[in-house]
C-alpha cells in the first residue's frame, strides 16, 4: 500500500448511516482504495456509459438493480479516489512550501 492509501478512512469523510463503526468504515475505505476501476461492477463502462445505462434501464426490469448497484459502487470508488488524490496534493503542497521556505530562509 502506498502512503496515499494509509489511513484513508481518516481522509474520506464518513457520512451519516455509513458503516456500524470506525473499524467497519476503515475496512470499507481500504477495500475501495485497493480496487481498480475494472474490478468494479460495470468496470468495462466509462462513467458516462454507466450513467446512461442507469438512465435507459427499464424500470420494470431487474437490470435496473444491477445498473444502480454498479453506479453506487462507482460513485463510492470515485469518492475514495478523489480523497486520495486531494490528500496527496495537500501533502505535496505542504512539502513544496517547506522546501521553498527552507531555500529562502523565510519563516
């Protein structure tokens, strides 16, 4: 696991009603950050194609349940990936600031 994935449960905000406790939340986030997009349900579809699949699914067909589940998992996965990226950017900015201050002697 990379540094970006460490303590990801602390980076991704736990919404109301998600998981029974912090340990379950940590497991959930850890699982999502180790999956590749292709490993998700509907992983062969682009985000646009998946959204269109949900929109076009027959409301009386069980295919809608599969499409909605794939979309739910994709949104969760994208949220975790975004949190990882933002955390990484934040750490890079802090390191850059530290290096710049060290080179200029600024407080």
